[in-house]
C-alpha cells in the first residue's frame, strides 16, 4: 500500500518531495536489512528520488519547473550515482563475484552469449559482460559525455527485452527513466555542463530551462 501511494503521488506530480523522501528512507532501510547486494536494485531508485527531491515538478508552466544550474548539478550527481552504483552492483553481484550464477543463466538462455560464435565461453562472456557493466557504471558516475553513455548503456538493457519480455521491461523502467533524463538534459550545452558537474557551471539562474 505505501508503494502504491508513493507511485500515484509521483505519477500525479503531487507531494513529490514527500514521495521522494519516502523512497530514500525505504532504500536506506532495505540496504541495512538486506545488505550491500540490495544496492543493485535500490540505488537507481534512490538516485532518481534524490533528483526529484532537488528538482520537483511544479504546478506552474504545465507542471514544469525552471532549472537552476547549481540545483541541477546536485540533482544530476544523485541521479548519476544511483544509476552508476546499480550498474556496478549488478556487475559485481551477478557476474564478477558470482560466476556460477552468471554461467547458470547463460546455460539456461544460451542466446545471451552473443559472442558464442566467436568461441567465447559462458565463463569468459560473464567476465566481459561484468567488466562492461562496471565500466558503464563508472562512466555514468563520472558525468562524461552523458548522451553517449546513456545511449550505449541502453543497448544491453534493451537487447534483453526480446528474451525476457514484460518482466524485464518493468524491472528496467527505473534505469530507462534515468537514461532518458540524461539524454534529454545532455542535449543542451548549459544543462549538459551542469548535469556532468563541469566546473564551467554558469551562475545561479543562468541555465533556465523547463523539465517535465
């Protein structure tokens, strides 16, 4: 019930900061109870919640709020950290630190190993996939080339939809939201600099652009 209420609040755009704070508290509680491995699933949600808390939608201007460069920089840091930590957590917990789990998945769904025709074994492919996921997570956190990294990261998340269907789509929705946000905000020079935490962030109020 609390999850449903928070979800409705976010969709409706009402009491967004309260909903965002509830997500952050829930994420911290889940991590304390379940351990660091839960970061893979909760960090992207917490990061998105931090973004919405710092830059909530407003009722004026068609539910759009004016972006302030420094606020966007702080919100973007939370967003990038959340998505990056989730990717790094997935890379370590499901692949690099747990090769048996990765091998079992690849044996169950051989089509996942797209490098099999080149003679790459499931064990080696798991290491490669984990390394790529780890690198993408670090690049997301760095804030470098947000549009390019968002597009590259979307490829593996989209490619698996044909194999796992609706369940995969629902599970990846938070990451899709983050990547879409990075793609849109990275399309403008001013918001891209602020989003990446560039030292060339303009003064307060200089970057005024609406975000849904």
